[in-house]
C-alpha cells in the first residue's frame, strides 16, 4: 500500500566522484548540527489521556484508518502490486533525479529498482528480498551486503507489511500502543507505536480528521549511526478503490533526502516468484 525507500542503501560510492565528495562533506556537516539518533527520543506531542486503554485506543485508530484507505476487504484482496515513481534524491547538497519500480508480494518478497544518471553514466540499483535471502545489485554487479544493510533490507519489507494496516489488527505478533496526539501546522494526528519481534520501532501518524496515514517514523542505520527517518505522505487519491498517497517526502536526521511522486500502480493476484530471486542478475 505504501512505499518505503531506505535511501541509506544509496551509497555515495555509486554516484560520481565529484558529487560523492560533495555528499560526504555535506553529511559530515549535518552530523555536527544536532542530528540526534532515534533511540531515547521522547514523544513530542500531547500524551494520551489518563485512564484509557492504550492498546485498544491504538486498535480503534488503526481500524478507522483501514476504512479510510479502502476497507479491509479491498486492502486484503491483492497481496501483490507494482508501483512506479519518479522524483529526486538529495545526497548532501546534490539533487539527483531518479525513477523507481517496486514489486511487493506478501508475505516475504520485495524488489526495488532505482535508476538515475550521473553525467553520462546511468546507474541502476536493485534491492531484492526473498524470505531470509537478500541482495543489492548495481549495474549488474552484486554488492557485498553489510550486516546493517541486510537488516535495513529486511526492515523494508517488515515496514511495508505493517503499513498495509490490516495485519496490525489480525496478527497477534504486533504490539500496538496509543501515544497521544501531535500537531504540525493545522494538521492534528493520532500517533500509534508499533512493535514486533525483530522489527524496529515504527511510529504511525494518522490524520485526526480523515483517519489517513500521513506520516511514519522509524530508525535506520546510516554511516555507522542510527538515525530517525520520517516519511510524509500527501495528495491522497482513489486508485482502484484504494486511497493512496501520490506524493512522499522523506527526511533522515532532519535533512530532506527524497521527494517522490507515484506515476503508476498495478495490482496482481500473484507475481512470478523468480522475479524476486536475489541470486539472479536483474
């Protein structure tokens, strides 16, 4: 239902040398400007009223969101989809236009291909997950995955699954807690914390008026540090019955790293499993 792009996997080594120096220099500057990690951050909004059942309140918020996004029957009907996006990545001070195609087949398959140009050089970066197997390919060459990168890849699928909402109420492995309300500008949101074994903490922000999921927060590992990543969703439209956001802006450590627009979405009963084989060159 939603797309989570973990841009921590788009390393400066895959862009031009000049831009890499600019990106790395800008990142070093950002690191010195009060960029705080996710762990230890307190909830900044108005806490939940005393005496309410925080788990049940969280479930009511999610149930309302399920209806707002199209209803349980529609959200569970298709377990496979393909989305295409275009936008720009922000690496340091460098803005890089890109296009992306993402395939998701629940419960355990994910494939994301990002294409962008650096001068005359075209870069194609593919991230693949098939159950416990994962890989990253760049221009046909398989990359060595660090422990942090492999974890982030698996977290991508975990977060994607959680943000389809229905499982949050029907899978007992999820632990939900209502954190309270927060306000950004004129928009008030209800905030739900989502925990699950082996999944990093996820905070989901639901518009108080519409019930729509408008923002998520979760930690990512980037250049040896754990940082807060935020995805902001906007411009919701009815796409084949689904109420989906067409635009997304992503921040990491308070710095914008991505702007994207949904250009195409397709739903399937199934996708050929071989398309998610990490061993197969894209």
